[in-house]
C-alpha cells in the first residue's frame, strides 16, 4: 500500500517536474521560502512540487493541481532576491487535501504508482518502447546534444515508464500538456503520447533547419554576386569603362520607377544583367541598350482618353470623301485627308454608300465609274 506523507508545498509557475528528472527552480515568495526552510529542516528534505493552474502571486489550494511530484532538494543557493533550488523528482503524488498552517501550505500526499502494460512482452508494446527510445535519441542529437551523452543517458533508463518521464521532462511543450503527461498513469498511453510530441518536435527542428539552409544559401548567392560586381567595377575602371556601370544603374532606376508586369520585369532584369556583362563597344551591348531604352519609353500601365465611337468615325470619313470628290474649280474645304492617298476616302465612301444587299456586277460598275473619273481628273 502506498504511503501517505505530509509535506510542505512548493508551488511552481510554468514548470512541471517529472519523476527521475532534475530541474532548477527559483523561489522568492515569502510563503514559498518558509516552505523550503521547513523541508530543509527534515532529514528527507522532501517537498511536494506541484504546478499552479494560474500564474498568480498569491497561492491558494484552488489554483494548485492535485497531481504533482514528491521531490528532494538536492542543492540550494541563497541570494538577495530569493533562493535557487535544484530539485530531483522522486515519484508521483496526489494531494488528498491542502492546508494553510499560517506560514505556508502543507499537503497530505498519497504516492501514486504507474499502471504497467498488460503484457510487457507484447510485440506492439516492445515496438512502441523501441521507437520512443530511438526517436528520443534522434531528438537529442538534433537539439545539439553530443551523441555519446544522449546514448549514455538513455542506456541508464531501462524502464519504459521512467523513459517516458525522462523524455517528457525535456520536451518543449506547453505546461498544460506537461501536466497532462504527468497525470497519465498508464505507461503505454504515456509512452505513446510522449512519442507523438517527440516526432512533432523533430518535424519542427527539420523545418527550421531547412529554412536556415535556404536563407544561408540565398545570402551566400547575394554575397557572391556583390563580390563579383565589385570585381567587375574594378576591372572596368582599369579598362576605362567606368561610365557603363553608371549607364546601367540609370536604366535600372528608370525601370524601377515603372509599374511593369511580372513577365516584363523578369525580361528587363535579365537584359540588364546581360548588359552589365557585355563589353561597352560590342554589337551585343548596343542592341541590348537600344532594346532597354525602347522598353523604358513605352507607356506602361497608362491609357489615353480616346474616342472609340465607330459610327461617328465612319460619318466623318464619308464627309471627307465627298469633299475630296467635288468638281475641279469648286471651293473645297481643306481637310487632313488631303495628306492621304486620293483613293482612300473614295473607296470608303463607296463602301458606305453601298446597299446592304449584294449588288449585281452592273451595279458595281456604275458605282465605281464616278470615283475613277474623279481620280483621273486630279492626276
């Protein structure tokens, strides 16, 4: 039968202590300091370390969980603002009730044992235990711990329940999730939940490593490009081609001020890079320079206010055609269409005056005779 103990209470904020794990803890509240002093006066130096439900300064039994860890104070270091403790978790405990003796909180603690699996030799449980151990070793190595240290620590723990507590004590998870693992008495269930957290944390570390490598690769390419550009500037300066870099920069600034589509922007950047690499007096550089200057002068994303009334434009062309076909000697208004070929307006007038139905060949000849004669009189 498990033993009942009356122990001073050490409230923990944002910390959950597991059996078999050592954790440094700082304390500075007066009631907590008095509880620590009471534990140090006993021969066992035991204290009941239990997490708070809420992060408050004034501790009452209502803000404390009932499941905690019976811990031993291994080391203590006193300072001006409080003390630093090194706690080592001994075993699980459940507080049957809390009492306030006027100086600090006490708890009547009942020791809690693990619930072992029904069959420790079951292949499923053996595989779960092995997988949890291997993934824990992988997590330790990815976290930066030496491989031999990780192996030594894991080899010292053979019990599956102890392994689950050991790994849970070093997981970077929320305090509520830690408390849930502490309250899970079934070894198989606790081991499975710990394995899920370990795999999730390995995935996070892999993603961070991938992002880090991508950033370093991108920075390396930029640094290499900057170094090559500086070398290119020095070479051009020695060759007397220092103005070319200024010309490229001017073109680059002109394009930066334009709102280019994505495809055009890529093409412009590619041609600017080619222009930087090309020799100033080469034919390639002249072609690229002309192309880029033409691109820079185009009205990108600009629209002109123009009339697109086709009926009005057709009527205007018909009037101009009639004026151009007047008899010789008559007063004709000067029209901008005079600058065009003499048959343009007439042909349009012929097409505008044509009936909607398809005419016969004789009708076509009748209509075309007048414009032809007028045209021959102007020749």
